C-alpha cells in the first residue's frame, strides 16, 4: 500500500486532507481532486480541458472554478505563481506539477502489523469454522506469491467456504 506524496505533503484524498507530519490542511473535494490529478502526472503539461474533464467529470463549470482551485491550492501550500515550487502555470495551455512526487510505501514495521492483524482475523475466522469440524484445509500465502496466485487461492477458499447445508468444512490460513 502506498501514499502519494508531493514534496513533504502526504495526500489523503479519502479525508480531503494533506499531511505534513502531524499537521494537516483540509482541502475542498475538488481542490483535492485537482491536486491528486496533477500529482499523478508529475512534470507533464496538463491542459485546462483535461483538468476540467478529469476533475469536474463533465459538469458544466466555467474556467473560473479551475482558476479558483489552483489559487486555493497555492495559498494553502505557500506556492508562489511567479516562482512555483508546486504548480506551474503554462500560459495558454494549463498547468504542470513541478514538485517532487513520490509514493511512500508502508514501512516494514507497518507491513508486519498489517500481516499480524490480517493473520489474526483469518485465524479467528478459521477457528470459528473448524470448531466442530474435522476436515481442515490449509491455505498458505506468501510475499513470493504473484497476484494471480493469490487470486486463485482466494477463489478456491471462497468455494470451500460456500458449503451445502449439513456439509462439514473448515478453513485454516497461514502467512509467511
């Protein structure tokens, strides 16, 4: 899992916020969408029409809506339009994200916590299924599994979970 970062800011579109450490700024939903749209295309000139189509999704609004969103973003991020560090205006065309954009992946510690949490949840699920069952099937997932292999295991598991009434089945999972 990754978080999109622009310079020192972490974008959290689901919260309409950008974070810098423990500090955060609230953004209006359209401003967040605009920020994310540009951040997903770093260094590219994005036309005004592409922004209108991608952010406003066909809604009929004037270009003032786009201009106001860019102004709000610049004000919140302390970006000077004459000497931009985040969003550059490309005259008669559109805008370009000039800031450093990268993805921040979950730390190894967070990945372990996530695996432990998921593993515990699956073990509880498996225990509830196997409490009165004797037929146990083991599914092993590892970081070496490809996405296709994981999907196949999950589909096989789903088939095992859907048993007919009176049919005895149980489930066990392990994570490496």
